[in-house]
C-alpha cells in the first residue's frame, strides 16, 4: 500500500490541536503516511508579519493556540489548492459557513481517490426548510467519501494532552482502521461508529444547548438548573434526530459525540461563554465575536438560526421550545430572564 499524504483544511485552535496529533501520528506510522502534513491557513497579519511565516518559523499557532508547539512536519500554506492538490486525506476543520466556498475552490484540483474527514460542527439549510449535513456537502461538491470526527474535545485540553474520547463516523471498517491510526493517541481515545449522520448532528446541536447552559450561568443560577438544560436539550437533540435523520441510532447519543460532548461544551466551551455574555451584555453576537474570539466564530448561534429556519418551515417550533428560545435570545427577540419559563413549561414528551 502506498503511503498516504494528509492535508488539514483549516487552522484555528481546533485545527491546530488536531494538527499536533496528526503531525505526530504520521511520523509514528511512517509505513502508512507521508511525513509532511500540509495545513491550509487563511493568511492574516500578526504583529506586522504573515501568520503562516510565523507559524512555520516558531512551529506554533501564536494567534489561535498560543503556547502549544506543533510538530515541525506540519507546514502552514496560505494557498488552498497548493496545500490540498496531492492529498489522499483531507481533514476539514473550519467554520461551517465557509465550507461550500472552500470546496468549490478545491473541486477541480484534488485526487479522485481522496478521502475527506469533517470535524465541522454545523449544517447548511435551504429555503424550503431542508438541511444538508456538512459531510454530505463535501461529498456532493468534491465527489469523494467523507467521514466525520466529533466528541468531547475542547481544543486547549486536547492540545495539553489531557485524556479524552472522540467518535469517528465511517462507512467501512477499512476507513475506520485508517483514521484510527491517523487520530488515536494514548490521551485521545477513538471509537469507530457506522452512523455518520447522527454523529454529525450531535456535534452541531450540542453547541445550541451550550448557549442555554451559559444563559443559566449568566443569570447566576446553579448546577441543578444547568442539569435541567442538559437533560431537556438532550431530549430535543434525540427528537430532532429521530424526526430528521433516516436510520438515527439511539445508542449513538451515548458515544463521546453525544452526551459527553454535550456535558463538556455546556461546562467549558466557547458557546457556553457566549450564553453567559449575552445575559450580561447588550452587544450583538458579531461584536462579542470580535471581543472574545479574536476573529473566530461562535458556531452555536449560526446552528440555532438554521434549526429555527427548519422548524419554522415544518411548523414544529412548539415541539422544540429550548432550541427556539435560545435562538430568540441570541437575536434579542426574547429576554434571557424568560428562559426559565421555557424550562418550567417544557413538555415531557416530544
């Protein structure tokens, strides 16, 4: 079997954390993978220098993951086509709103035999209320298979090599074995599950629930109230999957991509922080992004908007009161103080 080359498409804090793992693993499994890992990085200026040049000189993403050294075989490249054209494995890790344009740029230049993996937590919606998983969008545009990786994986903790689990969603056992070799570390335990749509849906929806957990924190309420948000949020996640995903497997919600990712994000993720800040500030989501994330995006509000659009088209808003309330709070149509009424009157059966 010829060695496979890897390109990481994206370079924020999660992209850089996964680049550390991949850079080390391709060296460890040198019989399977080429040693050089290209990392596509949107060019920015950092303290008067090109960010790609700083990253390649310092072997550290000084803007988005400072203090963590990247393996020297990870090379930041500002040209998307140049970075990806010879790759056998394309690892997508970027905000979901940029995926379509990115894939269109790559479309005529990648290998027909390439395999994609999406670490992206979101989905795309159409005017008729239908939605498209990001992995399916990648497959449709690039005409290649796309697997997924989702789990309780807060980027700084992964980068610091604190133990965690993740879930790899594949179509075949062969894909699972290959990707496990690429991603698994003693501190990064990978489980392979043949349920790509449910895994991916969990990754998107948990960010919305996390905003709700942050709203509870912003109101100064305690662990009991946040636990109610997690329980009711998980109920809505399961109900959403059962209604919109063919073959949705209930057991997938008990993998790292499901309940574990939900717990981690509701206690330590950036979308939890957003929910807390929305209560304490009257600024818009865009203003808060600039202040808090240094140019990166909160994915939760975008997914909340997409969910609201889908549920509105299907006349199902009343069946998903938590998702609906979180969206309305994000766009300042609802007072965060009314969030507790949503919890208090939430239906027991969806």
